[in-house]
């Protein structure tokens, strides 16, 4: 698919059949091209996407994690000639109608972060986000209200090496940290959030908290050796 604009909406999904169709239809209504990366879904995702010929679909043979799905989508978007990718989740929590809010801040070295109101979020997820925000501030000396949101606008040409991304959920935090160290502007933009009853979340508080903790240990070493010295030199 050749680029029809400079921006593509990327929706990674894994077993979100209950909400995927609505999310994709609303994303298409924005007028931007849409790509869905099916991360090895075993529900009716393939059938739903088969009824949407206007959507570009990449299918992974087995579930490999959100980080891998994002990396796959970014690489394909680059190959097709896109300069920017807007990512949003397939579980219905994000409003595709908010895409214009992110586009207002589009720039070649700006990563726009859609910040959700934490009101109504589950306790485990809210704690994980606050925990993540603390470590992000320590690593980068920057404040963001929502470091775990999947609603973002990425400038593809300015992103750090995609080989640095881990395979799973914690990849999005790592990408924020690496982007900050590279000198990208990180711009938070308030977005709406909803948690529909048929939403399927793959966030696992214990497992993902442990994975984030391991990542934080690695990033702390990287900050000491690379991130903090680079930011000091930049200042």
C-alpha cells in the first residue's frame, strides 16, 4: 500500500474481536489510512478484518507481544513511505475521534503522547502507570502524566533504533525513554478514555509489573552509562 498521506493509523490487536470492528470503523472515519497488526489472534479477528478490505492487515502467525506488533507495523509503514504513525489500542479505550488533537502537534522531532485521565482506571493499572511515571522521570528528567498510554503519534524518521524494542507490553515505556535520550520533544495531549464492558485487556498486573521492574533495572544502568551523560552534554 503506497502512502496516500504522510500519516498512518496503526492498531495492534490480540483477541479483541468484541471491540475491534467499532474501533477500526471509527479510525477509518478520520480519513487517514489504517493498518491493523493481528498479533496471532485466535478469536474471530480474522473474519472481522476480512470484511474490511479498505484496511491493510499484517498477521503474525503466533502471539509475539505488543512490542513486536508495533515494531512490525512501524517497519512496514516506513517501507510504504509514511512519515508518521498514530497508534491506538483495539480494546475500545481510545477514541479515534481524538486523532486531530495529536495531529495538531505533529512535527518531525516530536513524539505526541495521548494522556488519559486516570479517573475510572483499574487500581492495578493506575498503580503501574504511576510507578512507570516515576521511573520515567528519573531516567529522563522529564514529566509525563501517562507513560503507559498506547495512544501516540510517532515521527518515524526520528525514532531510535527499533531493534532496541522488547517484545511485550513494556516496549512502549522503553520507546519513550530512548526517544527522550535522543532529544525528541515529548508532548502530552489530553485524550478521552473509555473502558467498555466487552473490553479485553491483556495487562496482567503481576506479570507486567515484574517485566517493567526488570526493564527499569536495565534502563537504570543504561541511564548511568549513556542517558544521563547524553542529556548533560545536550544541556
